[in-house]
C-alpha cells in the first residue's frame, strides 16, 4: 500500500499544483493588467503649443571708416587765403593789363600819354569772372616800370612817387572787385624789367 500510495501521490502532484495555482489566481481576480486610459476616437488631439521665434539680436551699426578724398590737401588750410570773413582757395585769372596798356592801368606813360584804366570795363570784367565762378585776379601794377613809379633820372633813378591818378585808379579797381566778390592779388613787377638788353625807350 505504501508504495502504491506513493506512486499515486507522485502521479497526481502536477495536477494538484495546477489546481492550487488556479485557485490562487481566481482569488486574486485573475492576472493583473496595467490600467489603460480609454480614448475617445471623436476627440481631436490638442494642437502643439506654438514656440515663439527667438528675437533677432540687434547689432550696433559700425562707424563708417572715413575715406580721404583725392582732392584733400593735408596742409592744415595753410594754402587758403583769408578774405571776406573766410578762407579761400583762389581760382581766377591773370590781368597783365586791362585795356591794351601794359603798365598803364594805374600808372601813366607820359611819353605816350597813355593811361588806359576804364571803370566801366573793369566792372564788366569782374562781373564776367563772377559769373564763371572765379573768385580772384592777379593784376600787374608796375609791370616793367614804364608808367609807374616815378623816377628821377638825374639822381640816379631814385623813386620820387606816383603820378596823380595812380591811387584813385587802384582804389576804383578794388571797389569794383569787392562789389563782385573778387579778391585782387596785386603783383608789383613783371620779369620784363630784368631784361639786361632793355633800353630806356623800350621801357617807356
């Protein structure tokens, strides 16, 4: 009996273990499943949250690098001439004589009776220069000395003065130039007076 009973127990043990496990699972409500959230197929998923764009950083504007002008003269303005409450770059014309009388615009060539200054022609000349954009003239005064100054030959050629119309004529030229905004640069002498072969007759 003993051996027979042992064989019965050995044969029925797997069945008993299965029944015990089934009973335990039933008591615990069956195999546990992780809870799942019921989904409603009619409810749309919420839209993704919009991410605002990152602001573009504002960089400081670089200071422009000055480019020197090809016309810039690095002299500190020393080449400019003070005139009429300013400093000017002179641009104009030469006036060796005004009305055909070399050395006789301001002085008088007594030997020829020549004194050629004309106030009307002087004013017209300055007006034309102003219209063309000029601001100055270079005007010869004594030239080669044929009309002024006055010389005393017996004393060895000493200068004795100016003739009676010289200063009044020059004053009128200055006034006419000022009325047209023209600067006069008076040039006292011409190179002609330095000719070694010139004679008194050639010099007037």
